[in-house]
């Protein structure tokens, strides 16, 4: 609105100047009859003041009518009719601006001599750069530099596009005068009478500066506003996609990730229509939340935020299938060869001999090591089971026959070796298990690809538990334990879960390993395979992992988690929800990208950008008004001049065509200048345009690059309107070219 107000003030000044220009002969006559300079000027100011006095209340009434129509047809129901106090203040400010414009327009007339008042064109003034031109250029350059460096903010920054167009229009109109003169002389030498008449008309008449300047500003406003609206719509769509994640989202009451995955697979076995998604947030809202998606379904069912494509292949679940344990005892053949440092062979407390003992011998000697199997229960709880005690040092073997204690079955999570003797600083050596199985049936998990590489804890970097080559169905391990325990996890779930990280690495971690929360609420270690700017739903902070990988751990979703089903086709969302409910999965809420986009479209920022487009359209209408006013106020002089040329032998048809070309060239020059200024302003000023009501919402990086189609389309539309108005005005003025105009007096 500030830019439209600035344009309206400039047009008001131009119209006042045109009116004063038309009254120059009357002012000269009043001066010849004895009126003073001030008295003659007051005649013109009085006429214009009377026009303003009539127009202001009419404009205020039209504004109230327009707001009423907007309230009826655009705003939500229940918005009351009111006349706020600041609208009255705006009316008073408009009156002051009008008074100042009238005074500025009349001042030159008061300073001119009678002979100067009778002269219609001043070639020297038309060619020279004035103080206003220099000041406008200086302000525009200052604004552009401030926008480019980010040092300019506030109202001046928002009106900079208008200042740039105003300065460019003034400069272009000044430069066009000598260019038009040179073009006219060149065409005259070639015998091209029509183009020469057009060029000389542009050089002589004062309308060039006014029309080019106003058209430049109006087109620049239109181009800038149209581009801002298109760029805003692009970012609103991107934010809506980030907020929802998929075209349609169904929030469920399920707390079991594995069960929901099976249910969704029963509905859509291909994963191209529906896919489960889990989100687990921690108590601290600023901490890193976890999002789990089925990576192979993501591109089919979800929106990927703009930017670098997600490397989802790095998150795919391992090819190793989970090992389900069902039985009573863990069996196999255990062999060991362990040593401890020599300095650790110190006298033992009473009752401890220090001699190696078999796995079946209890206390009374060195504390034995422990071999444990870690499992996850169907509820997701991670448990360890002691399956053997191993001498602290020495070499030997024994049958493995430990209790599993999983009446409902469980999943193999890994193996764990514990050094329980606190008097010993280190245990190292080898450990092998042949035929590791349940109730005498081997599990067949001795291959190296069945186990994850050992990850040493940060506090004991020399620890290791690594698989080494061995015979068939034998799991051979080389170990070194300086702490409490070393563990080897089964490869169906990576020891370090790969993920896509948005935001900073959580405190205490690195990109190669940081703490996160799993789908069952248990801590896990994740690694950033890729750092991204934005994640769906989570926004600028979170980690995205594979759903199927974490679902293998079992368990229930914590209270701070949500299990949803993302649907690729909104038209199928009702069908998917119905099938979920038919299989016992309740539907808590439903969301869609279209609904999120509608909310953003109704935001204050969106309405502000639409108002900017309205402002641009009003600017074009005001520019068309200026073209008409310039034609109406100067048609007598133009018709008289061209009538004289007609009497000299120039065909009337050629004269009328030259007049049309003159108007079209004025509009096109202003349009070109306005398009350039609008495009430049779209580059430098768009970061200052508020596209959203709140910057705290999850958003992708704003995409502010100008939209070429919006710029070209708005420029063509504005040019068509202004060219049509200029053409009609020129045709109307051309019809008044008759020989009797020569007899008319000033």
C-alpha cells in the first residue's frame, strides 16, 4: 500500500502539473491584465483545490463501499462494518498531500515570465537532469546497496522497488529526448517522414517524461507484486508439503509399529499407495526427534522437501533376516583361550586361590567371566541371559547349556562378554562357539555377514570383539576387554543405525555416532549418512531412519510417539481409513496437504501479497489515467501542430499514424524500464517480503528466485492495457487534426 500511495502521489503531482501546463496562457493573460505572480498562481491553485475538495469525500465514500464489498464477498462471516480512526487520519493526510502537490505544480508558473508562459516547449529543460532526478537516483542507489548488503530494513526497504522504478523512469525519459531527436534527424535524411514525425514529437512534447516515468513505476509494481505472489504460492506449497509429509495423512491409535506395518502391507502390498510412518519426540522439544519411514515406499507416498535429493538407499534395512528364538535352552560347544596381564596376578583375598576354574565352579577363586546372549522380547524390552561362566584366564572348552527364559519367544539381539573381576585390568584372547542353537538345533549364524562390526565405546577404544575365520558352523571371536563388557550385535539391525540428519548433531555426539530414540522408546546410536536442511513434519531438526529396520526390535511406541499412515492419493484416503478400522486400527485424525495449503492461503501474509497484486493493478489503471490525462490536456496543441503540417502537404493518414506510434512508443519504453526494474527488485527485495505469519514453523529453505513466467506474463498484461489505452487516446486525438485548428488562438 505504501508503494501505491507513493505512485498515487507522483501521479497526482503529474496531473496537477498537466493541468497547470494547460492553464499557462490564462495565467499569462492574467499577468498582462495586472495580476501579480502570486495572484495569477492562486487562480490555478484555486481551480485545482476545488477539484480536490470534491474528489476527497467521493474517494472516501468509494473506499467504504469497496471495504463493504470485500467484507461481504471475501472475508469470513461475522466481520463487522467499522470506520477506524486511522482511516480518517489517512483522509486528512491525503488532503495534505494534495495541497502540497498543487503548490508544487503551481510554483513554476509563478516564477516564469509572461513570454516563458506563452512558450509551450523548453528544449533546454527537457534535456537537462534536474535536482529531482538526481535525488531520485541517489535514493534508488542507496536503497539497492542497502538491500544487497542487508543493512536496509523497515519502510524504506519496502518502497525501494518503487524508488528504483521512479529513478529509472526519470533517467530513461531524460535520455530518450536526445535519442528521439537523433532518430528523427536520421529518419528525415532517409526520407522516412512518418518515423521522423514520431521521433520529433517525442522530442518536443513534455508528455514523454510524465508518461514514461509513471508507466515505469506502474509496470514495476505490477511485475514485483505478481512475482511475489507466485513465489509466495510456491513456498506455501512447499511448507504445506513439509507440514503434512504426504498428500494425505491418517493418524492412528496404534502403538505397535510391527503390527501397523503388517496391517498396512495387507491393505497395500506394493507400498505405492499407503505406508506407515512413526514419529517419536523426546520430552525436550528442542531435542532431536526421530522419524521412521519405509524408505522403499517414501518416494511413492511422500513429498521430498526441495533441495538435494535424499539418499534413501543408504538407509535400507539389512538383508539379514531377524533370528527368532523359541525354546528353553541355548546350546552349543564353547571353547576359550584367555589371558590377563602378568601384573594382575596379585595375591587374592582369603578364599581365592587364583587358579583357573571350570564354568561350573562358583566363588572361591578368581571371578569368572560371563557369556551372555542379548534378546528383545515381543514388547521391545532388551534383556540379557547368562548362558555360561568362563574362567578368568586359561584355555579350555565346555558344553554350552544355558537357560533362554523366553516363554513367548524373543529375537536374537547379540552376544555379550563380561569381565566381572574388578581386580583384573584386561582380559584378552579367543572365544569360539560351535553349533550355537536352541535345544540342540543350530541357528546357522556363524557366517561373518550375520554380525555387525564391533563398535568400541569412547571410554575404551582398545576394546574389541571381532569375528575371525573358523570352521563350519563355528563362531570364532577375538576379544580384548578392559571395561565391564564387550558386545557383538546381530546384523539384522545395524549397531549404528543410518539416518538423515537435519539440524545440529545432538550434544555429546558426532556425525558418525550420536544418541537418538528408537521406536520402542529405547536409546539407539545413529549416524548421519546425509545432512539435510529439512525433514517432513519435523522441519529443521530431527533424524530420519528406516521404519522396517527399527520395527525388527519390536516393542511399543512411547507416549510421545505417533503412528500414522501416509497415503499417496488423497482420493483413496477414505478407503484406506475404512480398511484400517476394519482391521482394528483406530483413526484419530486426518490431514492433507490441500488443507494445509488452504490454511496458508488464508494467512495474513497471503492476503498481503494478494493486496500487492491489487496494488499493481491499480497502478496500471492510474498509469492509463495519466496517458488519458496527458492526451486530453495536450490534444489541442498537438492537433494544431499536425494540422499545420497537413496544410504543408503531409498526408493526414501519415500524421495520425505518427501520433499513434508516438503514444505506443511512450508506453513501450516505460514498460521495458518497468520490467527491468521489477525484475531487479524481485531479486534484491524478495527476502524482505514476509511470506509467512510466523518464522518458527517447520519450513524448507525459502525459494525466492524470481519466476520468469510471472514477470513476463504480468508485463505483457500491463503493456496490453496501456498500449490499448494509448492507442485509443491517440486515435481520438488524431481525429481532431483539421485545418480549422490552425485558426485557434492560444
